[in-house]
C-alpha cells in the first residue's frame, strides 16, 4: 500500500513537472524560432532512461492511447475555430491532397526506403504510409495567428484534418499484408471508402446533435458546457471507431459543424479547448519523446540514411504530390510551392509508427526510429521557415481580425443577456461614428470602451476610433442580429 501510494504521488509530481517544463518550453520555442513540438520531444528524450534516467517508458500501447486522445482534442479545437465559409472554397483541392497526395507521397517515400534503406517492398510501403500524411497538430500550431493568405491556410488546415483516413488505411493495410498470409485486396479498398464515408456521416450527425444539445440544455454551471462539448468529440471518435470507420475524420467534421453554429457559452468552449489542446500536445510529444531511446539513434548509418529519406520526402515527394494533386485547381506556382513546404509531419506519423510495434512487425523499432528522424527533420527544416517563406513569396494578407465573441459573465449567466466583445480594426465603417448615431438593434447597449489600455465610459458624443474594443450588452434574442450588423460594417468597407 505504501509503495502504491508512493508510485501514485511520484507519477503526479512527474506529470506536473512535465507540464510546467512544457509550458516554459513554448517561450524558448518562440524566441528560437523552433517549433514547440521539437522541444517537447527533446524534453521527453532528456527525461528518459538514456539520459537523465528519470522516467523509463517503452509501452507503445499507452503511447498510442495518449496520442489518439491528444489528436481528438487537437482536431476538435482546430475544427471549432475553422470557418466553413473558408473551408468549402477549398474542399476539392484539400480532398485531392488528402487522398491522391498521400498516395503519391507514400509511393515515392517507399521507393526511397527500398533502395536507400534496403527494406522489403511491403515494409518500404509501410514506412511510406506512416509518413504520408501531414499532421493537424503541427499545421494548426504553425499557422495559428499567422497572416498567411486565407485560401492557403484553409487548404492546409482542411488537408491535415482530413488526410488521416488515407494514412491509417494504408498503414493498417500494409501491416495486414505483412503479418497475414492471405489478404483480400478488394476488401482493403472497400474498407477505405467505408472509413471515409461513414466517418463523414457520423461526424456530421453527431455535430448536429452536439450543437443542438449544447444550446438547448440548461446546466447549473457555465464550466460544464466546455466539458459537454468535448465529451461529444470523444463520443464521436468512439462510436465511429467502433464501426471501423475513421474516428479522427469524424471528430474534425463534428467540430466544423459545432464551431459554425451559434453556441451558448461559445467563448468558454473555445478557450477551454484551446488550453486543453495545448496540455494534450505537450503530454503527447513528451510521451513520444520518452518512447525514443537516443542510444539506439547514435548509429551513423541510421542517421545519414534517415536524413536522406527525410530530404527526399521534403524536397521531392511532397512537392511532386502537391503539384500533381493540384493540377486541375487554380493555384499559382508560388502557392503550390508554399503548400508543399508547409506539409509538416508531426504527431500522426509517430502515433502510426506505434501500430507496427503493437502488431509485432519485424524491425518495428527500426521503423519507429526512421519515422522519428523524418518527423524531426520536417519540424526543424519546414516548421521553422513557414512564415519566412510566406513573406518571401508575398503570400501574406492583412493581419487577422478578431471576430466578435461572447463574454459569458458569471453575473449574467442565468439572465437573458450576453456581453459581446468587439474589436474595431481598420476597414470598419464604425470608425468615426458617435454612440448616438450607431444603428444597433433594440435592447443593445455599448457599456464600455477599452482604448489604449484605458477604460472609457461612453456617452452619446463619444466617437469610435480604430483599435477600440467595445463591450456591448445585449439580450440573447438580439445577439444574432447584433453580430450580423457588426459584420455588415466590416463587409461593406472591405467591398469598397
């Protein structure tokens, strides 16, 4: 009992330490210009048995469980903040990248693995399948808050959110071909369409049910709404996976549906999931770092061959896949070059690399080590230069505007009222208008203005200036009309 008590306390202490170190690491990531996932993985490796010997971890089953749970949270958070109006414009090119692009990348990497690493054809294609898809966690993190053109950001986000089914399908198919004497290829192909189709359907249905449930249920605490929303994400994955369809695709689709609805306590749901996604990302990459044993990596043959395959993926396979997948779509050569460069590898390939280990595929640890080198190379080379390349190619737009969102104040939580926070940025017809001349719905009042970090109590003669933050109190029935009106001010000015 005492030993059990000690083990429990020891694990809790380690977990808290890892999270604190992970959060602090993000500060170094920003200053060094290195993607945070690289530093998280390094943190796990340093804490592992080969260096500081603080934690010994070699369980791929637990790593896979934590990885999948983290991907659910990350995809859900990313989908919630993605506008359907942006995604539907790039749906077809994104789908082409998520299917044909992954297949082409897999094939080219498999050729490299065959002739550089000396692998059997099936094992070479298995390695290609594992690293064939871009990673949602890495892409969302790399593009978050950046002013990359909306068309390109939406294409990359949609691709990374929907290309997992192809990568999972190919990975599991080649594992089956390697481990089983007889495999039905027709059934494997049918399985892919089942995973894609059913994943889309279940994700859409549960997204509708989830958004309606969030809006109609009356909970005793506002803090329960974010938990309720996240529960739907996990339920979506679980139900979809139970029928052998793509749970990750279903989660992303459900998040898109929920995120594009008017939600009760929307801001609380978004902020909770943003913080929780960071926590899961830290935990996931640290755990995956613990699964890597540096002593096995200090093999110069493995190092140079691993980096050579990574080079082929980054500079040959991904560009060819992008250019061929987008042949019939209206993208300039500069845009195709940027999409090719921004195809980051991250958590998904490393999580998929645990599948051969669990299935006892021969030399699965070697496959994992090569995948690690490829992911690390992609994150360091591509991840640290995305913004620079976007600026160099002149593919950046105006600074992203902050949409109006609801502040769910505890004091009005049970009242029929909501507080809207609205940022007045350039190209807005509100600038220069006085309070008394505002055309706002009835039962709506501008309560306060934050200007240059100072609080202003508005009067009828108070003018609105660029950079002001308006706090607008509205009854719930008028919120939709208010947001529509505020968006009109921006849309009309941009049109001119």
